[in-house]
């Protein structure tokens, strides 16, 4: 399935970005800590901006990858019930609930996230660096669109009877 291959590539790309942002987050926090306690290291303010951007994007990108693995919007109790082959009606009802809630959340994040980005993010500037904060707010509609794509892929797999392939994280 072509959508599945595209989603595999996109997931690998997201994992690399998450790794990079995680390293940037750790480096920025380390610089802040060293700046407070080591006298010859200056106390810069820009690492705080790196921490803010990295943390927000890691959260949203991580939620995208988690949704693809069906680890994000499900509850462990439901996933245990869904593995029970003796209750097909319950499984169908939980699947409908999962996809219904997932698509609604994805559409809300996409639609309102875009207007939030456009109306609020593009008019705000960072006090520390003076950079436009739209790049932080843009994570909301990106997450919504990505969730929507991954939900479509998952729904197609469920409808065609193909099992979810758990890919190993390749960075």
C-alpha cells in the first residue's frame, strides 16, 4: 500500500527530528545549569528559547508517532478488550469510538490550530530573541494533519484486515 510506505518514511523522518530536538533540549538545559553554577560560563537567555521550542515540538511530534503505533488515544483497558476475540461487537464499538474521537480531535487541531497559528502565533514575538513565535504555534496544525493521515492509514489497515506493523525505530 503506497500510503503505508509514505507513512513509514514520514515516521522515520519524525523520529529523526525528535532525536535532534531532544539533543538540542538537553544541550540547552545543560548550558543553563552550567551558567548558574560555574562562574566562568555566562548566563545566557537564548537557551530558554531553545528549551521552549524543543519541548513543544517534541510533545506534538511524539504524539504523532504514538498515534501511528496506536499508543496515544487508546486506553490500556480498551486495548486489552480489543484483543479479546470473543467479543466482536465490543471490538467494533470500541474501534468506531476510537476512530470517531480521533478524527474529531484531528480536525479540531487542524482547523482551529491553523487559525490559532495565523491569528495569534504570527503576531507574537519572543522577548528573549525577538523571533516570531509562529514557529511554535505551527506545531498544532501539523499535528492535526499528521494525526488525520495516520488515522486514515490505520482505518484502511483495519478495514482490509492487515495487521498493524510495529516498525522498529530507525534513526
